[in-house]
């Protein structure tokens, strides 16, 4: 098949997301895949100091990113969604859409059999591409996550034209199904690149000086993270080293400056993350009460597990639904230290936890997805 994946995150980003893994696995099966991410526009030049913007422009100009044979496209559009979104809400015309026919021509894809959209800002792309099958694959409750009412308009329109809805969590499925209950649906949680996270690694040099036990968090430090809980943990458990991996600003560093047991190691390349996990003792997924967290299907959940780690995580409807035995739930920030202590004391068998993650490998996920599409 000729497959196009319209994603919210470009390949080469500091964050590796589900569309990257699914695209790679589809390519391994012999399909031709173009991975298109949210377009740039002339207005993005106003943010040139942003390293993420610079990286996307370099890909636009032809810089190669190792994606096996998957085509990694960061196209150009006339307007960014910040301007195009309100226009779409009024007119149902999307001026953010890129010149996708040129992308197809440049990459020798005369037609599209399957269009997968996980970025609702690509609404209308199906009209330009004319695929045989269009699937909407939301990974979050985007309208609540962004607070952007034009996103809700985009999703409502998408749900009126797609052939199927594939959701990564129960709450997202329930939210989107209301727009069109007749659309066939599949609940398919995010998976894990199992071999990448489970294969034994050498302890990283910058981790060696940090004493154990180590509680590790990998990911973004934003409003979706329970920073209050992390501060309480750092204060009440000074014997536990908090290892935090991900982009961090100076303000956040200052907030934690009083805690000698908190170690910000910065962003790490995806290839090196398993080493930090495997040489820690417990993993953290502390979520705030942000509205978007209810529908999240965190990939790091099974990445942590594939590395053999028990996970202390905030209760959410979606994560409680899964009933995974390696998860240790807490409700309020003040409970986090106790749950970390319990997870450490349990001394869970790492091989047993790895086995729990294995069934969520991306190879199995893509087969389930393609079977669903074949049956439409």
C-alpha cells in the first residue's frame, strides 16, 4: 500500500511518538510510507530562535533523519494554525494545508491507499489526497489539551468524513465517538519498541555518580506533570535520587535548587534512554490534574516496563482501566513518597515486568491496526 501519515510531531524531534513507530513498522511490512508533520509557514520565521523551529526548517531544506525508508516530510503552508484555525472555524476552509501533491510527486507516490491522521489540524487533507481509506487516530483530547475551540471544529469535521476512528485511550474514544457514533472504532493503546528498551545496556557515565535508589522520569516538564508531587518526594525521601531526563528551563531548575537529591540530566537521544531506565530502580509518571491527562496513553508506560521497572503513576480513568500489575497508583501529590517507597520495597522481578510489556510491542500494534483497516 501507499500510506500517508499526517502527524503532529516530525521525525527527528526530541520526542519519538506513535506515528513514528507505526510508520516504521508499516515500512518493514513492505508498504511505502510518507510521514508528514505539522507544516511550517513564513510566520514561523518570527520564532527562529526556537531550536525546534530551526530543526524543522533544516528537514524542510533536505536534512536527512534516520527513519529507515520512511519519507520524513516537514512541508510548508501559507498560514500557521493560530491564524488558519479561527478561519476554518468560520468557513470550513483550511489555509494551513501544505502543497501535498508536490510532496507526493517529489517522493514518487502517485496515489494514497491509506491516510492516517493524528493531527486534527490536517483537516481537509483527505480532499487533496483522495485516499481509499481515511483513519483519524487521536492520541489526546486535543481540544481540552490546547483550549482551542477551532480544534473541536476540526475534529467534528474529520469525524464526518473518515472511514474509521482509532483511539489510543478509552476517554479519547468516548469523546470523539459522540461526533459520529456510526463510524467504526478501534481502541489501540500506544505500544513500545520492546527490543530497544529491553536489550541490556551499559550504565551511562553521568548516571554513575548518582547514588541509589534512583527514581527516574523521562519526558516533558510542563503543566501536565505533577511538579508539586516531585517536590514533596524530593523533600520527604532525601535518600532517593530523582533522575529527571528531558528538556528543562532555568526556572524549573531554580524551583528544585534546594534539593540535593534531584538531578536534571537534560534531554537525551532516544537511542540512549534505555540505559538510564535499566540502571534505575523505579520509574515515575506523576500526572497533574490537567484536563488532557485523562485521555493520555503514555508510551513511556510500556517503555519503563520493557526496561524492567515498576512504575508509580497518578490514577487516571484510562490507566486504571488497563489493570497493569506493574503500576503503583497514587491520587494526591502528598501520596507520591509513600507509593515510591512501596514500589521500591516490593522488589518486583524485572523479567516479569518485561514480559508484561512484550505484548504491547509495536509489531503487534500495527498488525491489529491493519487488520481493522482491512475489515472496514
